[in-house]
C-alpha cells in the first residue's frame, strides 16, 4: 500500500469527500490551464486524476464496509 493510500485510510468519509471535491476543482483548473497553454507540466493533470481515483476508491471501500456492517446487524437481529 502506498503512503498516499495509507494516509487516506485514516480520514473520515466527510473529509475524503471534501478532499475529492477540492481535487476535482483542481483538475478543472489544470485542464483550463492546459487548454490555454499556461500549464508548465502536463504531468500534473495525470497526477491529480490518479489522486481523484484513489480518493473515490477509498470512499467506495468505506461505504461498502458500512453497508456490510448494516446488513450483518440486520441478519443478527432476525
């Protein structure tokens, strides 16, 4: 597991979603800069896209765990 992913696992879902929206804004700005030839390094776009994917993956994993816990508690109650 990479250091970036390990750092994300310590955050709450709300913090992850805030970071995700910030990164999506950052990506939009980078794409605009790329289109207007103001971006010095196009590699930044790829890096931000990968960060967004990493955030989405961690969020989905957390939501899946919450759903699994909810399902297991309803089964135990029956």
